[in-house]
């Protein structure tokens, strides 16, 4: 009898479900929740060196090296969007250093934006995969426009300088594929004898007024060489997700992939951080997903939640995201927030049958 009571208590405590969000175009929704606890804003836009982020700070990538935390973020300034650096010792107080990449020359793939810098350290050298595009919207916002492309830089340390490797083309968009419009960078992990990159992929399907977004997996054995893109996406394009940040929970041998969901309400905008989980990083089930952060548990932005980046800090997982605040869904004037998840992570349980 006591065992039954204990088991029932576990189900109640572990089942974190939500009424399904319904979208007018029928895109899939996440019915489970893995709620993060929000800390609030930690990096506000507007006071970066030389007005580099006077129009916004967003798309953060956070990592640690030699006791220092580094944040690459898209600083939107008078000249456009560039990958910029901030540093911290505690993840809450950040010192802005300014842009670490510059625009490419006219005609180059990153001539209008060199942004979102994802990093990987191979034990000897630092590698950065960043987003380049030759297209932006009109002034003053200069929002990067399709195509989003993956470009490469490297460095001897996590700090500046980063050197662009113009001769390295990891992968590009390809007509008539799920990555025909965008093929932009995502997290890189080592799996066996190869590297996997979970990149953002976008295409357009006939009859659908919105583009379709998902993640793809690209593979290589040489970080300075070309990558081979899997012929099918990680999860269907109807999932409407982009960008990736992964955490491996050793206690249950499970990968957790955090990503940005794109919702639609009048227009499209980033409405939540979702998480997918699977033991094999090569195969993912679209049913294994949950909401981590949205307007329900964010303390300062009630409608729009942007791109996630996670980093382990002791027995907690720090989750960085961007948002414009209030009920705004704007691309501009976003700041970077921080939320927390307790470790170890475990997938939310749907029902008692999942305990078998």
C-alpha cells in the first residue's frame, strides 16, 4: 500500500503537462512543460562600446574558459548586426567588450552581417561558426535577411582576436531541400569519430504562407573542412524551430537539445524555448519535447522569448535567452535574460505508464 502511495506521489510530482497551444496554421505544439525558474535580465541593450548595441542585444551564445564566462551576442547598431563579446565571472554581471567580427567586403557572404558566433574547443584551438548574410532589411533596424549562411573563424583563445577563414565553407543552402533558404550555425558536439553540428534549416512549401523551420545535422571529421548534411532533418520542418544548444545528462545517458520555437499570432515571432530529449544524438523523436520558458514563467517578457544558450554551473543549468519585454514581439530592442534549471535533468513524465 505504501509503495502504491509513493508511486502515485511520484507521478503527480513528475507530470508537468499543459493545455496544448493551438496555432492557426496547425503547426505542432508542445503539451509538456519543463519549467525553468527565471532570474530576469542580465545584459541590457543600449550601452555597448561605440553604440554597437544601441538598437538591441540578442542571440546569445554563452560558454566558459579558464574560469571566465564568455557571451557572444548579436549587437544591433547603426551599421548593422555584429557578433559582440561580453565577459563575466558570475553570469549575472557582464562587461561588454564590443564587436569581435566585422562585416565582409561587398559581395561576400557576410557583407551585411557577421553574427551569432557558436564556438567549439578541440583541445588545441578554438573554432567559431558564425552566421553571415549579404541581405538585411532597410535602415535603421538592418535586420539580417535570408539566406542565413554558416561561416568559419578560429582563434588561439576564447577571447579576441578571431580570424575569419574565408576559404572554409562548412555547408551552404541547397535548392529543393529542407535547408533551401537557411543553413545557419548550431552547436557542435563530438560523437564517435565525427563531429555533429545541429544547424538551423529553413525552406518554403507550396501553399503555406509561412516558411518551415527545423534543425538538421551536418557531419565532419575535420572542423576546418566541408561538412556532409543529413538528407532528412532532425525533426520534421513543421516543428517550426531554429537554433540549438545541447546538454548531456550523464546520470540517465540522455541528450537534451534546447531550441527556439516560432509561433504565429497575426505574424510569426519567437514565442518559447523548447527542449527535445533522446539518448542517441543521431535520432530524435518529435514527440519528446516540452516547453521550458515562455510567457507563463518569464518574469518580464510575456509574449516573446528568443534563442536559448545553456551552460552547466555546478548543480544547475543556466539558460540564457533574449526578449523585448512586455507584450512586444519586435526583433529590436531586445535584452538578454537568464533562467535556471536544477540538475540532474529528467524528461517530464506524461502518465503513469511512462514509469514502466
